[in-house]
C-alpha cells in the first residue's frame, strides 16, 4: 500500500506496528542557490524545476526578522541548499529549515553585516525608536563589494576578518579555518571581496583596492567610512585558490590592474576573470602614481591557475556570467538598483566562446542587470523609476530576453493576433533587482511579484507581502523561499512574515499582461467575465478579465450590454469543473444581454461558452436562450439542471463564421425568475492566420 504513494526518494520502515517514512537527499528536480548570483558561474538563475505556478503556502511564520538585514542596504541575497536557508544579519549568519521555516542555528560574526546597513539607525532601532532605514552612507551593497558567504550542501563558507571559516551546515559550528595571506599594507583595509566555490576549489580575493585615506580609527568598520561614489572594496589585487576540503593553497594570481568582484566566475573547470578597472577607478590610481594597463578577460584552469587564453580587445564589462551547458561567457554590467557606481555599462553586452575566447556576438542594447542565463536565453532585469503615473514604464525598463548564442531578441507570438514581437516582461513599483528560476522571474512589483516563464502568462503578484529591495525571493530545494525583509519597514503590507511556497496545481494564477494591442486581427482570445485578472491557459489562450482593471492587458475590443451588470466572483476551488476551467466558471456576469467582440480576423471560429449557476439551488429558476451571429444555438438553457447543480461548470462549443465581429446574445425566457448568466467566452480561429513565425526560447 505504501509503495502506491509514489513519494520521491522515500524510504519506509515498519517497527512495533508503526510505519516510518523518511526522505533522504534533495527532491527530484529541486535546484540550489549557493552564491550571490545563484552559483559560481554567476548565472543568477536557479535550475529548480519544482517551483512553478500556481503556488500555495507550505509554511509561514518562524523566527523574527532580528537576524535579517534591513531591506534597503542591498545586502547579500539569501542562499539555500541541502534543505537549509542561510540568511545574513547585522552581526550574524543564521540557518532555517527550507521545509518548515524553523530556525536551525545562529552564529555570531560581529560586524559581518555592517557594510549593508546604517549603524546609527540600527542603534536607534534597538532602543525602540522609529527609524526609516535608508541605504547606508557610501553603501554600494553586496553586488559591488561581494557577498561574504557561500552555502554548499556539505558546508557553509564565511569570509570574516582575513579568514575563511568552514561551518557545519547542520549546527553552524566551525569545522576548519583558512588564514588568508593579507599584505601588511592591507591589514586595516576593508575586509571584503570575492568568495566562491566550484567543486573542490574555493576562490577568494584579498588585498582590496582602497582609493581614499583611512578614517581616524585606522579601521573601516562599515561602509559609512567610505564616501560615495567610491570604488573602494569593489576590486582586489590578488586571487587565491584553495582546496576547500584540506585548506591547501592551489595557486595564487596577482592582478595587472585589479579583479572586479563581480567579474570572477567559474564553470566547466575554468575560471574567467576581468583584470581591469573602469576609467574612473583607473584615474584614481593614476593620481597615486600607478600606471595600470589595459583591461583584459582571462581564462584560467580552475585547479592549476594556468592561463588558457586572454583578450584585451575593447574590454568594457564589470560583470561576467557563464553558461556551462553552452560554453558561453557573457561580459556586461551589473547596474540595476539604487546607489549604483557611474561606470556600470548599461548599453552593451558581449558573448565569448568559453573554450578559446572567440567573440560570438557584441550588441548595443539598453538593459539593467544582473543578467540571468536561462537555458539558451539571457534575461535582462528591469527596475522601477517613478514617472508619476501608475503602471508607466518606458520600453527600456521592460525586462528583455535574448538568444544566448546569437544575441538576437527572442520572439513570441502575440497571444491574440499571432504576430511576432520581442519577448519582454513588465513590472510595476520595485527598487530591487530580480532573481530567476527555471519557470519564474522573481522581483518586487508593488508586492512580491513574478513573471511567468513556463506559460508566457505575464506578470502577477503573490499578494499580501513584499519582497526586499535586496532580491530576497529565491527558488531552491523545491520551495519558493520568501524570508521576511520588513525589519524597520512600516509599509502597510498585510503579511509581514516569512513564507515558504510550494507548487499546488489547484490554486489560481492571475496576472497582468503588458503586451499591446498589436496591429493584426485577433485570431484567439478568451474573455473571463468578472475575473480579477488575466490568465494564460495551458492551451495558449490568453483570458482577459472584463471589465478591465487598471493593470496592463491587450485591448480586446469587447463590448458588453447593458453597462450595468451584476458581477459576481467566487473562490474557484468551490467550483466543480472536470476540465480544469473552474477559474473561468468562478466569476461571471448576471444580466448580460449582448457581447460583441470586434477586430477579429475573418473566417471560421470555434466558440466555447462557459456557464455556472452562482446562487440558485433549484432548477427552472434561471432559463435563457443563446444566439451566435443572430442564429439560435441553445434553447431553454437551465445551467443548474444541465450542469447538475449550482457552482458546477457547463461548457458548450460551436463553430461559426465571423466576418470581423462576433455577436453573442443571451435572452431571458418568459418563465425565468432571473436574467441570464455567463462566465466566459473563448474564440479560436479554425483557419490559420498568416504571421511571421516566432522564435520561442528552448531550454
């Protein structure tokens, strides 16, 4: 009997009449988020295949947010692997259970989070005074100075006070230490830099660049000691490689100019680095008498440090990302939020072949970062700028999708007209950047938001809670993890708590879709009356809510008469629909007489009508006729009787000829006590409409 449960990776044992079920190891298809940008290759993308829409709550609550950094400091992104969520705090590093949210351990590292907060406001907050935690003075965040920890399933590595600590992931206890060979001239410099792990190799930078004079204390306790804009601690002069298990030094490399902390990536046995700084940072060095050389991209053997290839041809980037699967190295910038350095490129992306450094493509393109490497595509981020008008974003602020191997725009088909157009995603307010998973782009969009990659369904909101300005939502270990980043925040979000979300197929997904009207004629559309948003079904139909909300959606040229309709909406889980369209039947309009859908391509259409009785519990209370193109198609419809009760869906389909406009009429029968009801109308052209084929992304 227990074998029929089909629980993945589950073992069973029977003892004393009891059955014990245990699961060892990760869930099949679960991914990890082990570094600041997902992994040592900086893909900014989780390969987790289990986190997908729709999502429901696995757990909520857990410990307070005392050991979490404030949202505005652009601190290190949370990490998760081996069933543990690792969170940085002001003076702590802590672990929580991915599957229950309970706290596993807290380890104190005094000062570890100081670069990502305002210490003066932190003290006032501890004393019970209201504070609005702004970005710290001079604070540039972990995306410049580097994240101080890496979370592997078998160990957590922490860079702290010129050492790298290896922690037991179960307890947080120290298992080993690596003492870093810091030069005497750098012992009082900011103790921040790059840290990453690839297989058995640990990479770490030392001797960070400092472009200003020391403070009076002689020690840089926080980023408040650094004036902005400032490049201090964003690059280092030395790169070290250690065996992460034994602590033995494998190799050491000195920079000709400097290693930018975002531009050290490893994958496929190769370390790719940019040895070079921006013109502004170089100018600071030159004023001190240093004459740095030209920036270069260098490829090194990960275990020996031997050079494989290099190029100095017009190197411009401050960020690298690498696709192991397709052997493509991406050079770009990281600009994507508040307090950015002015030298971050935002108008150019270049791709190299990882094996030999040959340039695959080089494209001028406005974008923000970090760029996510998602299968055979790149996803650029998007951030919000206040235009004073709701939902208004310029074209440059839409997230873009590019072909990894060519740099060309990925094309999608317009869901209504079939036209080909560049793939983009939209979001509303949010000052942070985005994290990507196999099926979702995760960001703040007013509340916690997402873009649906799996179904190309548009942008939606998880509702009720906010993500941090630090990109705090990650998909890992089969769970969408959303730790509470509201400490010192007084925004009026209903749910200020940590959440773990899990794929739950029966739940609803409502989105907004920024795709415009298009120039062609509509060949496929769904109209969902009374719905709270748009939705793309598994067959490719985009269902648009009517009446329209303020959120973006294509203009569908839908007209309903009379204008005053009794709209209703129910919880879709209470509606019975064996075909899976309970979410269409869960809302509707009562008293609809005519629905006109215009701007349709001429030809034959399959028209599918959806009904559900919303309130009567006896037959013959509501009876009506249905006409399509002025031709009767249903006579004496009693939804309650035909569907088998209230809150049960009824679907009927017909093939009709349309010459630009579809007209649907509902007529109340003389004996009926109530006017007609209808939940949805779907139209699909039976004859193909000529369009330019779209290049859809492949994994």
